[in-house]
């Protein structure tokens, strides 16, 4: 028999099995807790709860480690492409050359968006947030591709379709929001170059593809590709557990990502840096506000539920940021503000005591800004990057016999039973 944990309630002992992870993250299996003891657990935000066994991503928040399918994020950021990393996450292994070619052909074959969908794009109000547009359009995709959806033999096509079309739709929504002509995907361009071209090419100003900018985008997307059971991924698994179609599950992930505590943080960081800059450039009053418990303000881009040290992605993103700015020969005053803020915050006892370090969003906003991505598209950029992660987590759930309908419990703290009082007697 494997290891067990003993729980004693009112002098009575109960043994629960311990599940051992390959990297030492062990869990007490309490799935029989309520049936055996009548008790449930209380764990707001699921901070101590694992809802699945997963072999996709490993992270160690204390040591600052992140690996996809066992491969360190640093190696992927150095050597891989976003398409190859997506394949690794979804299929579970690094592709051979022929597997990668086949996958790339699939991405090209499924890159166009049904022309009838253009009407939807055109009818959103001009000021609509691209995340709202994207989540609606991803749900709508399912209705255009019914029948070739989730049958086993079509799964790879469905995954390619999602990866390719979400990228096209993101660029389309930007063009349409500006009243510009939509640029179609090109078969001769790589996944990332294609996106940049669809975003920035125009009949009056043809876009020149710069391999260094393409590489910066590759790395940005690789860094965001998966992050185990984060809020949006948990949303995909939760909605997917009802056995809804994959498009609806992914759309739920997009909605969750939109929030400023999650993917929306990259937009919020730049807004905060701008605020600091506009107020004279001194970060100290903002640091003081973030420490003040009576003020809801937080330093955006700082802190993480799991990382209690430097986010390894933030380190890589910072290097990308320096490279992109040097390449473009640009000085971004917000980068100076960011550097000052980081230096001050990481020395501050409050941030040290609370283990608050810059997360990936802290520098990614500056990179996106330098590439020319508009502020309200930042979270969409994150969504495109996280897509392979959501797909691989959904796929893992699909083959997991333990993927039960998510149905948490609650501790009810409301009124006990009381009488209904007629309206005139209240
Ligand atoms: N600024 C100031 N204080 C902070 C911050 C911050 N950014 N983050 C956490 N804290 C403090 C809290 O006030 C709390 O203090 P207390 O214990 O004295 O009351 C303590 O640190 C713990 O905070 P929680 O909110 O309980 O920690 P949690 O793990 O739930 O928070 C989160 C993680 C939501 C990311 C938080 O750090 C935050 O709001 N950061 C800013 C938003 C952000 O950058 N989000 C991106 C996350 S990365 C991603 O999704 C890609």
C-alpha cells in the first residue's frame, strides 16, 4: 500500500491515500471525504486543491521553474517556435520534421475565416473590446464548422482550425475596428509573421517583416503557451467538464483571461506605468498606495498565486524587451518607469515579506507596445498564446476517466429555515 494521510475528527481516525507526483508535489486524495466523514473542505480560490492529474506543465513557484512536457521554458524560448511548442503541448512530444510540416500545412489550410462571419465583426460597435469580440466569435465558430468537430479523427483538424483562425480573427477584429481593409493570411509566411502582416500590412503602407520582431513575438507566445491550472485554464476544464463543445470551453477561457487579475494585467501594467509617468515619473507614491490596505490599488504585474520568487518568464521577457527596443532604436519612457518601479519594489520590505516579484505581464506590455500592438489588443495577444495550453488541457481532460462534472460544494452561512411572510404583512 502507498503512503496515506490520517485525519482525526472527534477522536476518530480516517486514512486517505496520498497521490505522488513525479516532481514531488504530493496530494491527499480526499475524494471519499464527504461519504466517509460527512465533512467537506473549505479552500477559497482552490489555492490548495488539485482538480486533476496532469502531465502537461510543471511549475515550481518557490524555485521559479516552468517546464512544458518536461522541457525547461528557457530552452523553448531559446530554440523553439510557437508552432513547434504548440505541437509539443497538444501532442505530448516534440514533432519530427514531417510531423511539424504536416501540422504547419494544417494551420495554413485552416487559416481563413468564413466570409459570412465578417458580418458579425462589422456589426460590433467600434469601441467594442477585442476580448469581447474574440470570445463571441470563438463560440460562433462552432456553428460554422459543425459536423467536423470532435470526432476522434477530426480532432487534430479542430485544434489546427482553432489555432489558426483565432489568430486570423484577432487581426481581423483590429483591422475592422479601425475601419481598414482586412488583410488575408498568406501561405508563404510563418504563423507569427502572418499575424504581424495581417495586423499591419496596408495598401498604402506595405508591412516589412523583420525577423527579430517575429522572434520577439514567437518568444512572447511561447512564454504564454501554458501555465497549468491557472484561472482561464481552470475555466476551460470546468466548462468542458459539462461535455460542451471545445469552442464553448475555449471561449470560457478567453472570458476568464480578460480579467485584470489574470491576462488583463498586461494592459493594466501599461496603464499604470503611463499613470506614473503622467504624474511626474516617481513610482514611490504608487508603491505606498499598493501597501495601503485601505486602498484597493495593487501594483499591476507584481505577485502571482504560485510564484513566490521571480517569474522565470519575466526574466526572459525582460531580455526580449531590451532586444526589441535596441533593435527598433527606440527609447520608451515607460521602460524607464518600469525599471525604477521594479528596483524600488523589490527592495521594499512589504514586497519582500509578501514574496511579490514582477510577473510575465510586467515587461510583456512594453514589448507589445514596441511592436505596435494597440493597448486594447494586449490581452488578445495573451489569448492567442494561451490557446495551445487550453487545447492540450481540454484534450487531456477528454481522455481522463476522472474528468468528472465540476461541481464544487459550499459552506452555507445564510438564514436557517424561516416562514414566508405575505407582502402586506412585512
Ligand atoms: N500589489 C500589492 N499587494 C499585493 C499584490 C500587488 N500586486 N499582489 C498581492 N498582494 C498582497 C495582498 O494585498 C495580500 O496582502 P495581505 O496578505 O497582507 O492581505 C497578499 O499579497 C496576498 O495576496 P492575494 O491576493 O491573497 O494573493 P493571490 O495569490 O490571490 O494573488 C494575484 C495573486 C491575483 C496575481 C495578485 O498578486 C495580484 O492581484 N497581482 C496584480 C495583478 C497581476 O499582475 N496579475 C497577473 C498575474 S500573472 C498572470 O495571470 C499571467
